């Protein structure tokens, strides 16, 4: 892992999300868990899967911009790792609150690992600074806010599923 370049870590994060994390959540019943624990009615497998397409879209969009200009848009790449770290925190906190396994927790540990590894790589490259951390955190938050805002708009306003 020492030789891996930072630019691949955000892509790995997206790949783990699509190929492993969603499988864990789906197989172990995250949609039903959300219905029960968060009280979101009618949150079935179809809705859960469609909501994840929004996250995938924004993550790939952000990564695409980052890939085009890695130096200038480094915060977008870091933001993907921050998004993964926030995903881990979400599963970990709710597992603790409800004193039970939140489907997706196990694979989210990989997001934590990628986040820590990313910070280490940026520090080694002497690119880690307060501005980058702030912009990366903002980007990571936007990778959460934009998809949620988008699917709420579509679900409630356009489809009337509120």
C-alpha cells in the first residue's frame, strides 16, 4: 500500500461502495433496518437502490472533475474519502445507538482505512493543509447533501412519495 498513488484512493472508495458496500447493505436488509430504526415509511429495496444511484452519480461526477485536474481539484478527490469516512461514522454511530449491527458497517471499515491512508499520503506529499482539509470536508459533505436533496426532490415533489 506504500506505493499506491493518492489519485487511486477516491476511485477505490467508489468501487468498494458499488461492489461491496451495497451488496452488504442489500443482503443484510438495510432498507428494512432503515424502516424500523429511522422510521422512514415505504423504504423498500427499490427505493433504497434508486437512492444509491444518486450517490453513485455525484461521486462519479466529482471523481471525473478531480481526475481532469488532480492538482487544482484535489479537494474533490479528498472529499470522496471524507464521504466514505462519514459513511463509516453513520453506520458506527447508529450501531452504537441501537446496540445492533447496522447493515453496511463491516464494509464501511474499508472507507475508514482509505480515509486514513489518503490523509497519510497527502501528508507524505506535503499537500495536507488546513485549506485542503476544509475544502475536502465541504466536498465530502456535498457528496451527501446533493444526492439526498436530489432524491428527496424527486420522491416528494415529482413522484409524490413523501
